[in-house]
C-alpha cells in the first residue's frame, strides 16, 4: 500500500494556459523534454517560466531503470535537424541556461555522444551568451565518447549517480556506481575548466551513512555541484517509496555538502537535476568573470 503524500510534497498546479506556449513550441520542432517524459513534479512551474530540459536522441530509452517513467525499447532514428531545432527554440524562449539531456542509446555506435556535441556547438553558435549544461548517459565510461562531448565544451557536465552504491543493481540495473564516478572523473581529466555535477534521489531505502559516503565519493573525484531530491514513484510499476524525507533533513544534507566543499548544493523534496539550474549558472558566470579579470590583471 502506497504512503500518503505529506503536506510538504503537495504543490499547487498553475493553470494549463501558462504552459501551453512551451508545449506548442516543442511540438512544432519535434522536440522532447525530460520534464514530460519523466513526469517531473516541477513541470508546471518550470514551463510557466519558459524553462525546460531538452531531451535529445528520441523518446525511447534502451535501459530500464527502476525509478524512471521514460519509455523503454529500441532507439529511434536520429533527427539531423535536432541540434539546430534545440538551439533556435532556446533562442526563441530567451533561455539564459539551457539543459540538454537524453535517453540512453546503447544501440548507437557512439551511444549518442556525437549528437550531444552537435547540439552543444549549435547552442554556442546561436545563443553564445547562454550557459550550456548537459546531463548525459554514462557512455559506459568510454573516454573517446566522453571526449566528443567535452571537446564541444559545455560549461556544465552533469551525470547523475542517482542512488547509493548498495541499491544500484535494483535502481539502475544497467549502470554501475563506480562507472558513474569514472565518467565525472574523466570529464575533469579531459577539461578541468568544465564544471561537473551529479544528483542523488532519497527515499529508496538508503541510510544516512550511505548518503554521506556517496557525497564524499563525488567530492573525492572533484565533482563541483550536487543536487539531492525526493524520489517520487511515477507509476505503480516502478520502485516504491520507502520514506518521504522531511525538509529539515534535506537542509542538513545541504549543509554537509557545503562543508564537504561542493561549489553548489541544491537539496530539497522537489529538487531535480535541472531544477533552478540557473542559480548554479549564476555562480559559474561569476567565477568565469572573476577568472577573466584575474587573467587581464596578470597581463598588465
């Protein structure tokens, strides 16, 4: 029997007409958003602000994670116009921070890395002042595939660890805890100027000690930012929620994350990988400006 939602997880949904414009814009360019496909609880809020996370490489995933509502099956044909469509839609929406994610595409030779690189390049060309954040699959931690993405120089490279090590075989049966850490480590090795980011869900049966170990493991490989949110069961076919974490506990994890040295920590019941990503974006821009000023001063 499912647990009733506590008061802190009940949100007021804005009127449908506040998000219609974004939906129509996406459909007109044959684009997908992870907001819809993953049944994100923040969809209405984000779309009413004309922000969204673009999902490239189709709407069907080749992996079957126990928490995810995205369709599973054979991957779809690549849309060669997708990178340009993402870039021009981002420009039309006036986005200052663009997040690009994808389904897993184990069926492709490059597992989708090339499409990520093309999309990043298109965004840099069409909306050059915009921060580009990618949230990629693990590419099986193949250095050459990850390098395709890092060579396109997204400002932020996000790859979610999702859960603690003990639960990985249940939550992410086709992924590996150590492999996720290696992906983020490779990004830093290939380009130290790219900010790395990861996220974890709570409420799947983890202990406090296991959450702390995960945060420490992420910091040990140089991860710059972390998001911590509540797992919400998308359908009865998915993994059950074992516990609804109180907001005070999320605040405690946020403080711990900051003490561990993360440059940015977002922790709360409704936090998702790209929720309010622009707040981290502001920090990235501030640090970039500071580095530029230091470089100019050093040149005299």
